[in-house]
């Protein structure tokens, strides 16, 4: 069984977030409306997850989003950790 390397996984996650934020900033610089960009990002993320894991798994994953949003989890300034 392959071992799980948490540090390597966190590093890949940080890199992925950095790439997404750079693409976001580039789109804004090109004049893309932030609301349209956000909707496109959500669509891309959800379709990718559905393709990888199936609709039921994604429905389960996203079921907790309303409460997380209300609790402010996504209201902080964007930053790389």
C-alpha cells in the first residue's frame, strides 16, 4: 500500500491554489467580470469533480457548503499558506 505524504500533498495543494489565483488575476487584468469568472470557476470545478468522482459523491461533498459559507469559511482574504 502506498504511503501518504501529507507534506507533499499540502505542497501540491498550495501550488494548485497559486496557479488558480494567478489565472484569476490574469483574467481580471484582461477585463473579465469577476462574477462571470467566479461562475466559470465554479462550473469548471464542479464538472471536473463530477467527472472524477460521480454526481452522488459531489452532491454529498457540496451539501455542506451553505453552512460553511454562512460560517465565513470563504470570506477571508485570499492567501497562500
